């Protein structure tokens, strides 16, 4: 038996007991005759005192250094009153060492475990097994375990079955780039790793499983912009005989109860607010707005129909719009600061940024464009934007998508600067009524916004032939604090509707047969109405853990270059292996 | 709302209620004025009666065929006494249809859902979404869900954390063949899919996670002899500060409680019997013996040290042995039947099979070798084998490994023929004290029996240099009804011992660095003593479900040729995809 108790277990009630502990040397304070070691394991820290009277044990303590693995037999005693540590579960006691053994020594670690370093993340990833010893990382992985355990328990209670689907599947040209796996047995053929189990979960509905879920590993070989990983985990779900409202209600209950269980100190507004896609873009410039704060986009277009200002005039003439943000209390921004904001907005695609300041002292509005405006237009703008003295107004005139992107960027930037978002609020919301298809300018055809199995809304079916861009889909996104937390839809379950959509997307019967033949065939044997959703677990845990990248909530993440720095993957392989797989390097 | 109740839910208490059901037409009986449809979903079957008085609904029933998806509004009523079906949960009631709608029609299905077919398995795999509608497959997948859920709940209660490890990892030359994934970002480099998360779980112990588990997908690109799949699922576990007994005790509790919960009608002998590897081979000829029955191998070597029979004599002279099985009640076997057994034993590697029959009528022993024996040898054999009148004795003389293989094969064959194994018993057992290394004749070197991180037993450390073949490992296999249900070991946690084993295995420091550098380095920063095990979930569920292949307990298995017949994977890919991955076909 290596230990009688963990390092987080001993309390006042154990005083006088003889115990055996095992763990890592967290900190060491050497006072000569007396040496104090903080012994650490996943469960906590216990202070162990080595007196030179117990010479053998004292010698072990003398030789020990940080991160040595020790086994200690000792007696629990009360700490002197002045040494009690109220921040530590074991803070009222200490262990007087009687015997000690070094189970394993440690070299000096390249990162310091007992305290957060400011070291480069590359070092943390290379020595991930050391980084993972840190309290923060352990807290994150324990939270992740609890979140996923809660999801499974909840869904099991609700009658869902977890069903494992294969990782080696057929490559489909849809969506992002597949990771491919050459077949050894079938020369020239390849498996793909799933971007999601989308088709398989729909086939499970055809098979009558009614309520399916899986904590599913998914793979996308994308350029790792932003905070992406080559593999990620989603709570993949699908239900039969449901409509959109059934899925929404279930997910809402799941996340409300989950947050209550694992992050009870966080505030979750309920019911989750709902926005249409059109409304989200109009009010926030984003289909995943952070609703923890206002700072809404204000439409000024109708005030400026007759403006002499060419920039506004031209935008409106080209079916564009003029919209702005009223930034409270930033009227003291310098010209240099505003120039920086303009550059920032330009990264978002805007050609420029019009600005106006309502002076705090009640003086006249200063602006970049006032002199070009017509009579009364500036006061109409100030009134519409409910600008108060000391506010900064930022205005973009362009195509709606450009205006939305630029102002969304500015809105999020100012939420950070002004600390508008309460870090202890989890604002879940729904974005509904996504368009079914969007026009692809480059290829001059309609593309599916969600995927080609998403059902159109019944009320819009008559527009499929005449005005497909106006057809809304039975698609819904779960948004959390400005992140997409999961997307889902009701699927097409009738072949005639599926055919209609394929026709619209320019997918010929031959192509459909080649790519989705098994799906189309399955749908001819009694497919039930069904739909689902797939919340992204990495991102949700990241937000619950107050972290800013998903790498902090994954045990062994890869870099932005898709490299595992710890094991040095990917790596070259033997010629023999390539030969077996019937491939050559180019 | 698509339904008010499932098809398995209605009982006598619902009589008089108006309900809405949705499901598949399971069976249809058309009596003209009256049509009876059995409506099916995952939860059960409900009989729905369509009377021609409700003309619209009756018309839907008339048009419906097997596997149509229907929605029905109706009234629950008692069945006439003579129509009550005690085998059906809903057998006391039926639903009188008031309205009906075809949600989706179905073509005639290529396999019949309502009854087990005798159709070719290839058809079942091609139309897996139909095969999975069958009650047996639904029962199997529900059992699988419950088994895995139980494991997770149990381990969570025991303080284990489930931690996800990556699927895209570094290729290692150890063990079976890796599936490889070409990197797009790093030309000429490859990821591998994990054969198991072995290294990563050990690194999690180095990281202090103390108790880890994962329901882990594993991949082996092997020739799919026997009942293997390219991907399979194991309950991957690892614990720190434990010895072999801790792992065994925990696993034993897990499986006892699991079986009690999910297969309460099965008998589980406890505590699990334990055999050493040497004992298992000696008594059963196998390191995974089925202990539900005896039929042990009986060693005759010591009786025959002076035999004149050349076959026995030569085997014993070449450090071989003579062992046999006493098959009860098979003394009536014909010469032809015995010849077939000889051929059967030869497949197992034996050069021949000696046989003897103790006649049921008490006459003299007949045998293939009696005339060659010395005085009293036959009676000594009969006595040693405790043969009774009517028994058949089968004897093999050869090298121990050949004797074991041949008699194991015969033992299992006769267990089947004589139905010796109780199908309602789950006989878990432990095989312990595996050798650490075995001599590889072909390559003239020592190979690790388990893997190169397995710890030698402390008592045998002194043999490492002098007689390595005698060193026993801290390795243990969980065996269930003659299948290996999981293998595990205590790992080496000290670099000096690891070095000693690498030296023995002929792994040079350079090679060790290239292959396991990150592991060796990690072990220098305070690795705790640790060990684990990895029960195979597919096989265990197969046995609990009384199935004979793991394909029956996987939703979407592949064929022996590693093909997914449903989606036709693997498949050719675009030249563009190959180019992006920097590979050519050979």
C-alpha cells in the first residue's frame, strides 16, 4: 500500500493518527534542524515536517528537491495556532515525518509548477506533462470531466442512447477539408476522418434509435486561423419525431441544469433570448452576438435618404446602409486613437470610419463628416443614437455585410475596453431562421448555408422555385457569450424535398448518387422526421473555465501549425510503411 | 407535437385516453373492414385498429405497407379478452385510429425487419440502417450503452477522471501496424492513429492525474483474421501509487457490480479465480482458458520416461512433453471421427494425435499406440487420466508450446460438442506472472511480451542479467469465458530500470531516444509508480449479449476486408486532395 490518505484528506479529526502519504514535493523550506515540505497530489497539499531527530527521514528531506516523488510515514499533529492556513483544506494539521523514501527523483523542471509562469506557450506544450501538474490545468481538466459527465447523465436520464460511430469513414467533398487515411488492403483507396458524424447520426434515426447522442471526436484539416484544433469534441445529438422547439427546449434545460451543477456561481439568464438571424445581424452585426451587453448597431439610413454627403449617398444608392455605434464616455479619444480605430475597422473590410464626438462640456459636435451633411442631419443622427455629452459616435456606410462586420468588430473591441461584459454571466441565446441557401458569387450558384440535409421552413416552401435566397431554414444556433456554442437543424426526411434542394444547389442526380447514394437510398425505406444539434464541448468548457483558448481545456492540444510539440508529431515514416500503403511522397 | 406517447408506453390505465403515436408499420393484417397495424418504435409495439367507419384513416391503413412511417391519432381501448397478448407490454390495449397520416412511405425492404433473417451478413451490412431496426440489434446497442454508462459511473464514483487524448498522434514502430494520416501542412510527415493511448496515459500519471480512464477508440491496421475490426473501443485506465493487487481489486469490483446491474440473470463466480501464466498453460494449454468447465490437460510425461514408444520417447528426449485429454463419453467415436480430430489437431501444429478408447462395456482398451508401449504404461495412463468406461483419450507428444496449442484446440472443440460451458455463467479469471520477455528466434533477440514499459517483478530483478527468460513481469490479463477481456501491467517508473530493459531488448540509446525520447525525458521529472489495464469493450459486450462476433455489438462495423459496405469506404479520392497531401499513388 503506497498511501493511507491522499494529500488533500487529513483534517483535525486525524490528529494522532499514523499515516502514509505519497506525492510530489511542491515547496521546500529548509531551516536546518527542521525542514518543511509541502507534499502535493491531485487532491491537495499537506505540510510535512522533518525533524533532525528522525535522522533518516531528515536526510531524505535534505536531499529532496522540487517535484521529487516521496513516500512518507508520519504522525498527524495540530499546527501551532500561528501556522494555521485557512486557505488550505489541510491547513489545521501537519504531518511529523517518521520515515521517508524517495520513490523517484526529479531534475529541475523547465517550468515552475507551484506558480503560473509567464513562459512561452511553446515550452508549456513541449513539457505538457509538467504544465498539466499546475493547479489551473488540473482544475480545467476536472471541470471538463464534470461537464461531460453531466451531459451524459442528463441525456441518459432523458432516454438518449450513446452510440459510437466509426472514425474511419468515407470521404465526402462537402464542407471543410478531410483528413485522409490510405488503405493498405485496398490500393489507391482512402478512408476519411469524420468532420462530424452527421450522416451516421441521421442513419441512426432511419434505423429507429429515436434519441441518439455521442461525445464525438471530429476532425477538420483547416488552416488553423483563430482558435481551432485539428481535432475537437462535440456533443453530437439527433432526435426523431421532433420539431425545432423540442430540440431547443431540451438543450435549454440541459445547459441550465449543467451550469447550476458545475458553475453555480455563474449567472445564467433564462429563458435563453431568441433572435432571428436577420435581427442578430441588424442589431449586432453578427450571427453570434454577445448579449451580456447592449451597444447595439443603430441604423441611420432612413435619416440620410437625401444627404449631400457623397460617402453616405453612394452607399445608400448601391443598396448599402449607414449604421453606427454610440460609445459611451469615449468622447475624449484623441485623433490618433480614432485613426487607430479606423485602421481596425478597415481590417474588418470597411473602407473608412466616420466619427463624431459630443463634447462632455456640452459644446458643439465635432466630427469627420459634419461639414458635408445637410441641414439638421447631424442633430438627427445624435438624437437617433441617443448620444450623451462625452460619447463617441462611430459610423460605417457600405454594403450591409461590410457594415455588419466592421461594427461587430468595433462593438466587441469596445466591450473589452469598457469591460461591458460581466465575466460571471453566461448568456446563452438562440439565433433562428437562418437562410437555407446563399448565393456563391465566385461559382455563380446557390450554396447550402448549413448543410444540404437541412430542411426549409414549411411557410417558405413556395419560395424555393421563385426566390430561394428568401427561404428560411429550420436551422438554429446556440450562442454563448459571443461564441457559436453549437449549430443544429431539422433535417429533410422526404426524398422529394431533398431532390428539390439538390436541384437548387446544382447537385445533379449522378453527383448526388455518387456522394450521398446511401443516404438517398436509406431515405426511401421509412425515414422519420428528425433533427439535432451539436454543441462544441471544447469551446463551452473554455468559457465555463474562464479561459481564452481551447488549448487550456484540452490535455494534449496541438499548435496552430497542427504540431504536437511533446511527441513531435507529425513525423517522417519508413519507406516500408509508404510502400505498404501504395503511396509515394511527391 | 409528433406524438403524445411512445409505442411501448400505453397500458390499461390509459384506456379511454386520446393519444397520438408515431412509428413504423411492423406488421399489417388486412381484414377488409378492419385493418390491424402493429406500430413500432424503439420502445415497443402498439396494435392500432382501423375501422372502415373512419374512412380517411382506414384509407391510410389500406395504402400502408411494412416500414411506412405513420402518425396516428386515436383512442385507447381494452383488447377483447381473447386478443390480450401477455408477451407485449402494451398487450392489454389497442388504439382505435381516428386520424392517420403517412409521414414517409417505404419501399419493400431488402431484409425483413420483423423477424431474424438467415440472409447473408453482407446484405445486413450494406443495409445496416435496416438491420439496426431489428429487436436483437437494438437490444445489443442498448446493452452496450448501459455497459459503458455503468463503467463511467463506477469510475467517476471511484475518483477517476475521464480525459480525452488525441487521435492524431506520433507513429511508433512498436506493436501492430499503424494507420497513417499524411500531413498537409508538413510535407512528407504523417500522424498515426493510436493503437492505444498507452504513452499518453502514462504521461497523465507523470502529470499527477492519479486516476485516469477513457472509453478510448483504438486502431490497428492488421490483417483481419478472426474477429477483429480496424477500430475498436477499450476502457483505458491508469492509476498512480498502486501495485498489481490494487488494480485487480478495483477491476474485480467493477465487473461484479456491472454484471449485477446489466445482466442480473447471469452467474459470476467470485472472487475471480487466479492462475499463473505457467499454470494456465500447463492445465489448459492457453493463457486465456475458459474456466466454465474442467477438461484439463493431464501430464503423462513422468509416466513415460522409459517408454519404448519412439514418438513419446523422442518428444521427451527433446525437452518436450506428453499430455492428454480425457473426453468423457466419446469412446464410441468411429475411426473416421478420430481421423478428423487428428486433422483438427494438426491445424493447431501437432504432428499427430495418439488416441485410446476405454470401451463402455468394460472390454480391453483400444488405442493407436498401445502395442508400442511398455509394460504397465497403458494402465498407468488410464489411471492418471481417471478414464472411465466409455471415455476417449487424446494424447499429444511434442514441444510444450505445440502440445498446449493442440490440446487447447481440442479442449475448446469438445466443450462445444459436449456443451460443457454454461451459457449463463460469466467466468472472469486472472492470469498472472507473465514472462517479461520471450526469445525471438527469427531475429535472435529478446522481445517484450507485453510492452517495453512493463515492470519486472521485484523478486526476479536479479535474473535480468543472468536468465532474462525466467523474469516474470508485473503483468496481468483479465480472461472471460475463454477470451482475453483485458491486459494490463504495472509500469516501469524509474529510468535506470527502463534502461536495463532497453539494453536487454537491444534498443540502443539512440533508438530509444528517437522512439521514446519524450517518455524517457518525462520519467526524469518525478514519475510516480503507476499501472493500469485496458478491458476491451467490444468483446465484453459481445459476451454479455450472447453474441459470437463483435460486429453484432457495433453500430457500423466493417467487413473482414476493412470495408464499410453501407457507405463504400474506403474510396478513391481526387488528385487535388493527393496533391495537397504531397503524396502520389504508386
